[in-house]
């Protein structure tokens, strides 16, 4: 399943979109997107929203089937329309500056690796010397809670979920293995720049 959180920053309107994939083992017959989205919301939304600043509006959560063999079409959308909870005292950092989570699996191949560009820090207080993130700041500590939630997985009434790396390349090749459970999430204190989130230049 593909999981997408969509937000915008006020007042600039810059988009912040995070896409993740999960494997779900059916405990009963609850593999419908409308059932899955309830579980994903319970599992991840609070931890994800805590990383967002209080000037970032989380619009919605979308769950859909990844383009893989034997997967039916369909999606479900949950409207959230709520601001993040991390206090934003200034806007001195570019919205392009963010932290990156490295998704690792038990398969030592490039197609079985992934990454998540975390929502932007925005606050200058989140930054440390040498182009690093300050480990005592809420930007870093809320990510710690998100990582813990992602790695823990979730068991709902009908399905059991684990964060995964999905490989469209493997699907295109006709390979049977195209989705891999995440076993570890690497974190670096380095600041990364995601150009698509930055304001356009002159």
C-alpha cells in the first residue's frame, strides 16, 4: 500500500508531500483501502503531525494500492486539515532544508533501499554548527518518535502492517520480489536540501 501525507506551509504555500509504502498481512479480509486508511491514521498520523510546525497545515492522508501484480485498483482519502504541533518561532531556514531518513532492508541491493525527506525544520533553533541538526531540539526529537512508530509496525482489526520499500523497477522486470520490509532506519545529523520545497529564485 502507498501512504501519502500532503501538507502546505503558511503563508508561502510550499508543498510538503511524504510518500511511504507498507506491507500488510491480512488477518481477516480487510484489505480494502477504506479499512486500511483507518489503521494507518491510528498508527502514524499523530507522530507525523508532531514533526510538522504549527504553521504547516496537514491536509490529508491518502492510501492506495501500489502498482504491483494482483493488487486491485482503489484508494481512500482522509481529510485532516489540522496544523502541526511543533512550535515555529521563526522562518529563518529555507523550506528546502530538512533531515533524511534512510530506509534499510535485509536485502543488500539498491532497489531494496529507500529514503524519506522529512518535513522542513523552518526554525533556526533546530540548526547546529557545521551544517548539522541539534539533537536536543524538537525537530530532532519528534523525528525520533516518528522513527520508533515506523519501525514498530501496527496491528489493526483486519491487517498487520510493516513499513516497506517498494521497487517499481522489480515490478517492471517481472520479478516476484518487489516489496521489502524495513528492518532499520538510518539517521544522520547532516542537513539536506530538497530543491522542490524551496521558493523559486528570480
